[in-house]
C-alpha cells in the first residue's frame, strides 16, 4: 500500500502542477490577446477586460489546483490530514471524465484501504489478527 500512496501523491502533485501551468498559459494568452487587440484598435478597455478575465481564470485555476498539490505533498509525507483531504478531492474530481474519474476512483480505493487507514492514523492502531475459523 505504501507504493500506491506514493504514486497517488505524485499523481495529485503532477495534475495540480498541470492545472497551475494551464491557468498561467490562459493568463498570458488573454493578456497578450488584450494587448494585441488594444494596440490595433487603440481601445484600452479591451486590455483591461481581457487582463481581468485572464486574472480571474488564473485565480480559479490556482484555487482549484493548490489543494491537489498540498494533498500530494501530505500523502508523500504521511501526514494524518492528507488522507481526508485526498478523499474529499477524489470525490470532487470524479465527474472529470476520463482522467479525473480514474484518479478519483484510484484515490478512493487507496484511501479507504485498511492499511492506508492505519498508515495515516494519528495514533498507530495495532493490527488485530483473528484466529482462523474452524472448518467443520
């Protein structure tokens, strides 16, 4: 289970970083488009409007991507709060077919595993071995 938790942490960090990168690209594209249109038409309002839209979209990307990066970092460091954050984020990304759905299902499977529960428990719980049931 240790390997699954590490892979899940890396995946959350990678997809969060991709979201940050995409939001930065949108900001640069819309800002550049605003400057180009503003220079052509001489209308400064276009520059401001597209710059504002790009900034808002970048902030939305930032707000939606940072929790995944934080969750991934917490998973790699085995922080107790990372399991709960990963479960919440996994549920939230399920509608994002196909990648979000796959990552969400993988995250839920890994975080609801009994070994993962023990791994992220703030106080270590002992493993209880039940004796085998007698066969008739």
